[in-house]
């Protein structure tokens, strides 16, 4: 199951370089995860300083 970015996102960008498949980008002043690319590894969630990323 893919991960999603919640409303708590502060758009810090710490998750972007950690995604091994490049599924994270900026959209509407926060980060967004492309569910078609997400491999559900959870690395993005583990580095998020505000815990804004969780499994969908």
C-alpha cells in the first residue's frame, strides 16, 4: 500500500532525496507522493520530522 503525505506537512523536503524511486515531489505548497511509483518502503515516513507521512 502506498504512503501519503498528510496535512501536517511543512514542506521541508527531507523526504525527497530519501525516496529510492523518486515518487515524491512538491504540489500545492507541500510534498506529494505518486502512488503509482511508491514502493511502500517507508523510508520517507522514517525521515519526516513532523510525522506527516503514513501508509494510505
